[in-house]
């Protein structure tokens, strides 16, 4: 059976392929090969710029042609490398052989043994992968997350004066404002983004066991640590981990995944709240012509976008949790488990990406239903009891909490008239009664917080 969107095992490459297609530029097998080539080419160029004595004769004008090898990398070349891999049974070595052939084509085949000079495969993988991840996060994930965040900012501002009954423990509670409740999520996301931007993208680069053994034995007078630091910083825009085994320790990568996981958890919380508000009638959903809400019940418009978002965020978090726990652990100087695991980092990124798209779509369908919000406030005059007893405390009124408790814990419905009648029974001044009568579920919303 040929592979296509209908035969793919993973929905990321099947049902949802069209929505995450751009992520293949960073996380596919093709992308991994291209990023490996990027590292190998830039490393060879850096050796020429050092220069190593044997590379002093390289014409620097050839650097542009060298960079074209990965910049204009066609699928046919990737397939050629995969064919070589069938023989070598080693993916990075296949890339090395391909690049050596390219140097032959450029007329500098005599220097080809300095391709991959002194390196082990993890010097390539542990730099290629964070380079690809950093570009995917900065170019794809963060713009989409910031788009959702900006939408929430706009809604928080638009609804900042809309009173809404709060619910603590699922019960009616002191009123709030709808915009403020959206702003809660805005602030939480902003705080996590600040943390996300502080996490460095790090790479390992130091030879077979991290000590530049082969480099140093061949050229002991060269400061290879300084070379490695500059190569990663200037050419790959990575921070070089200074003391490593054969592989990157992945602690920064784990921190990145944990932070995205927290962002996803916040968005799960948001999705569930909006789902609940929809069920309570606070929001209606715009109906798109031709769409079906339920296969059996024509009247329904299900909040599927928020449900899809929640499901994808949960899938992402399950994988992020495993990645952040597993990757920092390796037996002695290395084992191969990280290699298998790292090939999957695009999966939770893709699920997070899908969730953000679902949220943006779902938020765009929301229509505020003020009538429902006002109806709930009108039905819950008991929530002003807190306000009344607090003002009475201010005035030194005896046992105000107990007085209000006796009023509100009867089986009778508390209405505006119930509250007004109660206020009239209080042994307080007329001016205070006027003040108390001005407290309503619509006005008892606290201070403006943003």
C-alpha cells in the first residue's frame, strides 16, 4: 500500500497533514538530512577559515557554492543519501560520503578527508536537531501562539466591563468580569513565554567523548574549545555545552519541552473553561454554512474546536513529558536511546500546532450572549451577601456574617427584593441603607485589574 494521507498510520501525516505541512521543513527525515548537511558544510568552512594548514589553499569564493549544497537541497539528493545509508547502515556517515562527492564536483576533492574531521555522529545530530528545533519554534510555533495570545488580549479588552457570575467549586460566587477572566490566561501565557525565551538552544560539539581528543592529537596548538564555542555561536546560533559525554545532556531541551508543556496545560485549562461557558450559554457559536454540528441531532453546534484543542494538547503533553524525563538520562558516556527518541520531537510540536489552530478557529466562532450572563447574575442575588456583611463589619455591626448566613441559607430563593427587605430590617442609618442598596450582582465586581 502506497503512503499518502489516507494510508498514513499517524494522523499527523494523514488526516492533519495539510494543517502541519510546513513543519516537515524541520522535523521530517528529509529535513534532518538537510540540517546535518548544514552543520557539516559550515564546519568544513570554519576549518578553512581557521585555517587548518592543509586547507589554506581553499578559495573562499567556493563557500557560496558549498552552502548551496544544503540551501538548495533537492529531494533527489536526500534519496541518494538514503540509498548510501542502506550500504553503510549509518545515517550520518552517508551524509559525510555525499558531501565528499560534492567537494569532488567542486574540484577540491583532495581536501575531502577534512569533512567530518575529528567528529562523531552526535556532534552532527546534537547540533542539527537543536538548529532545526529553534527555527521551527521561532518561525512556526511562536508566531501562531502569539497570534492566539493577541486574540485573547483583544477579547479581554473588549469584554473588560462585562459583569459575569463567577463559579468557585462549581457554585455561584462573587461576580467578576468576563474580560478579566480572559486576562487571567493572557497573563499566565505571557509569563511562560518569558521563561521560554530564557531557555538556550544548546548543542554538544567535542568529538567522540566530548574532549576534542582527535582534534587535539592532530593539532595540539589549536584552541579547540574556543573554536567549538565560536562555531556553534556564530554559525549555528547555539550555545555550546562545555562539558559533555559523547552526547548533549539535553537539560535545556527538557526545560524547553517542560515549558511548552506548561503552556499547553494553560491552554487546556482555557479550552475547558470556554467549553463550560458555551454549555452555560454565555457564548453562542457562529454557524458556518454547510457544517454539521451533530450526525443525529440537527439543532446542535458542538464546541468541537475546543475539544480538538484539548485532545491535541493532551497528546502533546504526554510526549513532552516522556521526552523531558528520558532525554537527560544516558548510560555512562552514551547509549542509543536518545537517537530514536529525538526523531519524534516533531510529533508533540505538531499536536501543539494543531491545537493552536483549533483554538484560533474556535475563538473566532464565539459570539457573546450578554442575556445569558445577565440572567445568571439576576438569578443569584445571594452573591451580594459577602459585600453587605463586609460593609457591616466596617460599621461595627454585631455578627454581620451570621446575619447574612441566616438569610442566604434558607430554601427560599434570594431575589433583589429579598435583599432590599433585609437591608430595611438592619439597625443602621438611612445613608448606609442607601449605600447597601446600590450593591448588585452587576456592580459588585471589584477593582479593574488591567
